[in-house]
C-alpha cells in the first residue's frame, strides 16, 4: 500500500448498476469551446458529459456539473471526439454501438434563466453495421488534411473504414481468431493491433486500400478484380502475452512510440516494431495512458492496477505511486478549470474521479494493543497445544514413504499358481482355440479410517483385466477388503512385460484437515508365463538364436520348468518348446557338455520373455540352494541388424500415420468445400443444376471413411510394432548388461536411455527420444575427448527423416562400451579394461552426427 493517496479534486457516481469499460471514457473539447469536457458512455446506453468545477478540492459532483445526459437505445462500446463531419474542422462526438456508428454535434444554447446554459446533441449521420463491432480508432488515414476517418474492428476480424459520411471499404485481418486492442499511427499511416497469437501486427493503410475487398471475396471472378492484392502485414512482434491496451504517443516531430500494456509487462516500441524498452510489472495492470514528460527524451506513463494503485513511470523508472479508492478501467489526463494534468479515472461500476498527486500522507494510525500480564501456566498450556498440533501436522503430511509396518493402508496382490479352470477372457481378439486367464486376489488392509478408497488395477496392453476399477465405502480402522480379478491376453500379440500394478487412492482425516489428506498405496505383481504360451514341440531350425553362459552345470528343465514339461517324458530334460498364443514358437535348449543355454525363435521379440523367465528361475533355484556366486554372461554378438529391422518397421508405420493424417485433412477440407457449394445452390431461389456435386460429395465421403479406417488400423499396427520393439529392446539391454557385467545403477541408465517412453505419441516418438539420450551419453560419459563433450545438443525433439542416424549412434554406443567405456551420470568416463565384442567390428563409426 502506498504512503500517499491520489488527492480527490472532484468525483461522482454514475447511475445505478451500470457497467463501464475501457472505451467508455473520453476527455476532449467536444463543444469546441476551448475547454476540456469529460464524456462517459455506459453499457446501459447512457451518454453523459461533465464539466467539473468544484468550489474546493474534494467536493462531490454538483447538478450543474452534468452538462448533458441522454439515454441512447443501444449499449455504448466506445466514445471518441474528432473531425468526423465533412465541410467543417470542428470537433464532433462519435459513439460506437454494437451494430451502429453515430456521429453527433454537441452544442451549447445560452440560457435566459438562472439554470444557466443548455446543451444538446444533434445526430449528424449514422452508419448501420453489417457485423458486430468490438472497438474503433480514428485519424487522418492516408495523410488527409483537416478531417478524421474512422476504422471499426468487428468481432469476426473485419476492419471497416468510413470516410466520414460514406463507407469506404472493409478488409479481413489474416489469421484472425479474437479481436484485440486497435490504434492508428499517423506518422507511419498504419493500423496497429494485437492478435490472438499474442503478436503486435502493423498494417499499412495503403496496403489495406489496395487489398481485395472483403465484401467481394466470393465475387472476385464476376467483378474481375484482377488488381486486388492479399493483405500483408507490415511488421510483427511477438509479445508472448495478451495485450490489454495499445496506444501511439508522439510528443515531438521526430519520434513517435507505440505503447502496449500486457498482462505482466509494459512495452514501448519504435515505428518499425523494434522494442525501445520494456518493463516487467509485479502486479496485474488494468489500464494505462502515456503523456508528455518534463524531461526531454523521456515519456511519462500512468498505469492503474487491480490493487487500486496508480503508478507513474518515466520510461522504466517508477517515479510515484498513489492509492485510488477504486480499480480503474480507464484513465485520462485533462486540463480542467485552468488546472493542468488532472487525472481522470473511471471504474467498472461508474465511480468517476478527478484527482491530482499530492504529498499529504494518510493519517491513519494503528490502535494501541492492550497490555496484559503474562500468565505462565496458560502460556505453557498453549505452547503444549501448539506443539501437539505441529507434531500431528508433520506426521500426517510427511512426504517420505513409510515402511511396510507403519503404513496406514497396505495393498497386496496374490496371483494364483494355476490358471483358471474356466477362462474369464472377455472379447479377446486372440485366434487361439482357448485363451487362458489367471486370477489375482487383491487385499486391502487399513489401520486407520480411509475415506473414498478407489482401487485401480493396471496391466500392460495387450493384456487386460476383467475389471479395472473398484470403488469402496469408507474403510474403518483394522478393517480389510478383498477383490478378485482375472488377467488374460486380449490382442493377438505378446506383451513386453508380464507385470501388473495396483494403486489405491484414499484420504485420511486429521484435526487440521477434517475432509482428509489425499494419499496413495500401491503394489506390483508378476504374471505366469503360461498366460501367453503353452508347451509345444521344439523346433530344430530358427532364424534368431542367442546363447547364455553360466558358471554352474545346467539344470534339468524338469526342475526349473515343471509347469511346461511332462515328468514322464525324459527327452524334455534338455529341450523345451513354447507355443505363443499369437502363433509363433520358441525353443529352449540346455547343453549336455557345457554350462550353456540356447534360446531360439523365428521372431527376435519372442526371445525376450523366455530369456527373462529362464534367468529368473535359475537365480531363484540357486538362491534356494544358498549359492551366492551364480552368474550369467553373454559372449555372443548383439543382434543389432535384426533389432534395426524392428526399428525400421516401427518408423515406417509412423511415417504412414503422417501421410494418412495429411490425406485425411485434405479430403475433409474437400468435403467441407463441396458441402458449402451445395448449401449455396440449395439456398438460391432459382437453384442451378448440381453439375454432379452430389456424386462428388458421396465419393469424397467414402474416401474420408476409408482413410479414417486406414488411420485407425495403422494406429493399431503402430502399437503392436512398438510393443515388439520394447520386447526386443528389453532383450538388447539384458544382453549388453550380461556382456559388459554392468552394475544395477548402470543397467538403470541403460533402461532410461533405451526405454524412455511408456507409450509412443505423435508429439514425442521413440526414435527421436532414444537418439537424444544416446547422443548425450556419447558426449558425456562415453566421449573420447573434450572436443566431443563441448558439442551442444539440440534443444528440440522432432521426428527424423529416417533412422540412419539413430542406428549409427546405437552401433557407436556398443562400440564405445566394447572399448572400455562405462555408463555413469558424470561427464568423466571411467577408463577400465576393454571387453571384446565378437561380431562387432572395430571399424565402426567413431563420430556421431550433429543433432
């Protein structure tokens, strides 16, 4: 709050329950008497003209101060005073309504009685508008002398120009969405506005005059307007915020400035759109006006804000701040009763005030607080109560996760060891004879009162659950709830993960928050491999093979895969076949002479779940035997070429999606154009022949439907390709970690690099995201020199033209690991003994492409 208040010179309240806005206030010599008058219009249609002359400062409005009060039929949007009537250079009043522009002459008649002179308005001319008006500006358009022209901006983006009593032309602003503030610069003969794109745009009057007439857009061929030109903007400046008002000020012959008041900033621009200066505001402004400064080369500006403050700036320097009794929506500077520089402000409720800046401080003093003797016992009791409240609040609002024993609500999920006897699969697209399902029992145990508990069960597609969401009644302390769901394979391809997640959201009430504090509890569960595949005959030949080495003798599959083998068949001890529900097969072999296991399949992505299951079951087997030195390794070649084929397939579908979207947009635009032509024909009183437009409409409609179906099918294919790509990526990550014997932290970095997205979207795809992550690692922990570390990465992620750069970077990434590079989050790469990677040549590309 300011120490000083704006000194009240004269004030009044206008009407009852009337509304006012930015354009409703004007200060000018409207009656050509040589003295300023205050003109106010309201949304209720009242037009008032005041001539304040208080006996002493601070007096309220007297009846004789109101020169004229007229109720017009329509709401008044804006009032302006200028040379609007031909044949005279006298000032006239222009009043803008929603659908009408009226120009009045204000005249004074000498009175013969004590009531004094009388004022009346006379309508000189009016223009009925074809479009709803928003605001207007005026000036000597085109450099005319001795008269002012008017430009009105409509709500649909049309500039309507009037040469006094006649309508000149209309032009549509390009790219228009919502109207913004509008002003005219006489120095450059241009209109300046702020578009809904948050850009200041300037249009030359000459360009507007020679552009194609907006009223004749549909009749260009008939009128033969071959000389018409498209409306082109003169200059554009991006503000980055919406503008509240715009004004052009020129206080000398050489310099004029464009002032723009934004929501958080105040801008001063040159004639060509360059920023002269800007000021960041730490408040929410409501109105402003620039005026002449006493210091040469500077401009003063009054800015009102929603804190009832009026700030005075000299360029960007705050010179004064004064408190107002209301929030101003419009501010002007006037010369009233030989008093220069009177500040006129208007609020949205009609509080009109004329004030000046004074230095009399506010005389308000805070009352003295009554002193009382301190009671130590009451003080101690109050302190204990406050400490108890603080302790309770700290306990209930702790963001650190609690341990399992101290959690308020515990969620557990138990997966049945056997598949359901009767499958619970619903609407499954799998083409297999039988689609199995498995039961998951979810238990919720509450130690406190849990309000509005909501349980969600999530599994990764193409898996699905019979019920995804459960809503319970409020849980009492030491109570429990149990629900049962079934999980099954819904679509005809294998998932990349056999895991699920349960999330329970609830709220617990406290003394400070009776409505409850929102909390969440969750748990994960693993699904059996039998859910997506079943035993089958092993295959001897396969396109893709990987070999996992161990440091322990091989274990019979009868022991580690009892759910997939028949104990009566001894030939399954070292070889095992898997048949996926999607139709593909995989084979698992254990060497009789060495400590190796081989996994083979015709599809690279099918190797992942079998390899992961083998590793988990081996580790669990040896953990039960208290064997702590069991380890798996990989010494073969990373299947990069096969991996690259999956990347290319996924990227090709993304390109197809863009093409389909573009074609669909073109056909939809064509369909709308044909509809418009048909509607025009049907509305005509004498309809012309359709000329096969109906046939063209039907054909275009069929194309739109076919393209939409193709786009939906392509999206499904993209999701399937992305799932296969994730499976292959998981496999590559595991093989790299086994090959380089990476630690848990390094594997986490590897997963964050190659699997940054849970879903593939149009805005952020897998290829560009992984390429950026690998490029970062190659320039930090895997860099070969400080020169590579100095290279800057692109700050934008966009879809690449092809996958050559990504594949080159992945190859280089594996090559750097083979030569001793180690993954870390620091830029200094650890120099360790290099490991040799068979199948990956040492002549791989050593440099990555520039992003």
